[in-house]
C-alpha cells in the first residue's frame, strides 16, 4: 500500500468523498471503528461505478464478490462532520480473487487517517469459486 497521503488519485485509484455523520461517531465524537468498513464498501461501490458497472450488474452477469478477509489500520481519528477522501484501487488480482486497497485521508489530503483492504472471492450464485471473466478483468484489474 502507498503510505504517502495525497488527495489526488493515482492512475489506478478512484476517489470517494465521505462526510462523517453524527450517527457514525462514538460518545467521544470520533468515527466508530466499525464504520470504516462501511466506508470501504461505499468506496468500492464508487470504484465499480467509475469502471462503468454496478454491483447489481456484476451479480446479474453471474459474478458475486463475497468478502473473505478485511483489515483496517487506524492512523488518526476522524470526527463528526469531517470530510474524508477515500482512495480505492484493486490490488493483487488473481484468477478467482482480488483485493481492494483503501486509504482514508483528511479533507486537506495531507493526513493518512486509516488504510486497509478487503479480499474478495469471485463466485457464482451458488458460492463456488469461478475465474474472473474477461469483461470483469478488463473493468476491474489494472493493466499489467
């Protein structure tokens, strides 16, 4: 993962902006730790749309993307009403799985608040692993 904060997307990243709502914070006004995974999900939805697809369309075409593993490293607090920039990209593409990598930055793009990843399997509707089809690879995986 790139540890250099930057509000400008790298070539293979999609940026998603997220305003922290009151309901996402704990009693100290800090973004509750589990909410980061929800924000990761919103960022990968934005990534999918930026690639000309939606999760719904991917599933209609017979590919499901269950999360197999997730990790979040908290670097600094996000607070109520903060505007966050989330950079999302695909990393580690494999035959039937891949990883989304995330960086959450403050509004100025200078402070890295969190970073993490979610690993996804490519499965059919019955949950059996399948190779990512060509149309999916072209949309999701960066050029080699």
